[in-house]
């Protein structure tokens, strides 16, 4: 089995060295590149195209949020996990809208980080559970009646699909679980996004948690 290639983008050398040492203790991972600022992260990310990029928010020259935006706009296939000290909902929502594949706090244990890397590399999304709770709380002010209308507009099959999206399954895995084709799953996902007015799987998962479609 080939190793998951990684790039670590953080302005603190000790953090990069520590993460590299921890991750490479597991033979499943290999760090192929490092970046000490946002501009370097963009250039090296595009050049090396690792499977997963671990990206800090607070970096010199170009901050992590702008680096995330430019990396996504470049069209690289690398998955990007925001690895930061910030447990602020505003930061989290902003990176989700730009297209981050995961969001993990720096004080998380190594197993949590490794799980996040594996999940995003397999096409899933990953938000540390404490942060998912924070996001759900932040949406409580939205009109409950409107939420109910969106929820009730889902068909039984769409309800099944969004439940599995909230579990972190990708389209192929959902198809296998429900015994339907991947193309059919894609159609269901597209319809779900339109009905509940979201643009990505993380937002759909949050909707599922908030509306008790899927328990945290």
C-alpha cells in the first residue's frame, strides 16, 4: 500500500519537525514537503501536489485562509486540513466556505489528526467533534420554521443519503451501503444541496446534526 504523502505548512519550525516525527512514526504517512509561510505553502503545494496539506491559519506573508483560497482556485487535487489553535466559529465557517476538507485543533491528540488525514484522503470530510458542536450551536438562531420546511422537503431516500453524508461517507460508500449506483447517489446529493440550500458536504452534515437527522 502506498503511503499518504503530506505537506506541513506552519511558520514554527518546532511544530513542523514535531508533526513530521509523530506522523512518520506510522509507516502509513510520509512528509514530502514543508512550508514556513503562506506564499511558500501555495508554491510548494502546487509544485509537489501531496495527497494532504496540513495548513496553519496564522502564517506570515500570506495567511492560511488566503493560502487555502488560492490553493483551491489553482485546482490542485490535494486535500487540505486546517490545523490551528483557533476554535472560533467565524474562522471555521470561513474555511468551510472556501473548501477546506478538514479542521483540527493543534491541541488534538495524534490519533485524531491521523484519523482526519485518513478520512480526507479517502474523500471524506473531517471536523473535530468539539468543533462540530460549536457549529451546530451557531446555527440555532436560524428560523426554525424554515429549517423544518427544508427538512420535510427531503424524500425518504434523500434522508438516508444525508444521514450517511453526516457519517462522513463518500458517494461510492453511500452507494454500496444503500445498494444504489454512485451516479444515483450524486443525483441525490445534488438534490439535497438544492433543497436545504447548502453548497458542500460539510454544510449538509451540519444541517443533519442541527435538525436531529444525525446525532453528534
